[in-house]
């Protein structure tokens, strides 16, 4: 057995435990997020779309559907509903009039900021029993985990 495979084998129980905890945490975050969204007129997929636009700026429907792993037609329907609720608008590209980008409107931005703020308040209450060093370590480890996952 090589040293690398032996060190991987060493973590088998810990990895199984981490996978289980991450799955449970993910479920709780999703449930909490839906609870927060229930006070708004948007659906969870609309929230995800608005979040992409908020964080990355204007996108085509194709770009958005790829980011969300949704069919183009599903994303088009999603954008139609958000446009009807004045959360986004379609804008023709100045350089290429054939290209239509989805632009986040102020109401969509307001909702995203409010929801994210409420999610942060929730996380802050969850972390109330953590000391400053634990929060800093946890934050650094999450950043490292995210970085490693993005490599794939």
C-alpha cells in the first residue's frame, strides 16, 4: 500500500462523518432559507437566479441556465416570472443587439440583500456559543474546502 492511499484510508471514518454532517447542515440551511423566503413573493429557484445576478452582474439566459443547472426553457420561464414581478429586466447588448442580458432591478437587489442579511443573522445566532478563534478557524477551513472543491 502506498503512503498516499494509506493516509487516505486513515481518514475513512472521519470523511464518512464529515459527509454526513455536511449533508445534515445542507438540509438545515435549505430549510432555514425556505423559511426566510416564505416571507417574500419569490421561489427558491428565483432566489438562486437573483443571487447569481447580484454576485456576477448581467447574464444571458444561457449563462444563467448553465450556472443553475436548469434547462434553457425552464430558465426562460423563471426569468419571465421575475420580469413580471419587476425583479429583473431583459436588456439588449449594446455591442451585439442579438444578445439579450438579464439585468437585476432595484427590487430584486433589495430582496436579495434582505434575505442574505436574515441568513447572516441566523448564522450569527448559531455561532453564538463559538469563541472568536473557533469562528476564525471555521471560516478559514470553509474557505479552504470551497477552494479545493472548485478545483474539480
